């Protein structure tokens, strides 16, 4: 019976050793993944910067564009009135 227990212990140790090796191999395979995330993070940072610039531009141009819109509406109304009298 002592032989049987020893062989079970040896098999269990071999299984544990194999799992450790497989885990190490899996970890080695995962190392390139963070570099991919770095590219994605860089892209997200770029998009955030562009969004910030767009918000800044829209805030600065908004009053000017509102005045242009008002001017276009006034000119359109004048054109309608003039067209009625032609």
C-alpha cells in the first residue's frame, strides 16, 4: 500500500508541475497583449484631445455662427418680401 500512495503523490506532483509549465507558457503568450492596449490607450488619448479641441472651437465660434445664422435669416426674409413685390 505504501507503493500505491507514493505513486499517487508522484502523479499529483507531475500534474502540478505540468500545470505550472502550462501557466508559464500562457503567461508568456499574454505579454504582447499590453502593447496592444498601449496603442488603444494612445488612440483614446488622441480622440480625447481632438474632442477637447472641437469643444473649444465650437465654444469660440458659436457666437459668430449664431450671428451669421441671424444674418442669413434676415436676408432670406428680405428676399421673400422683395419677391412678393416683383
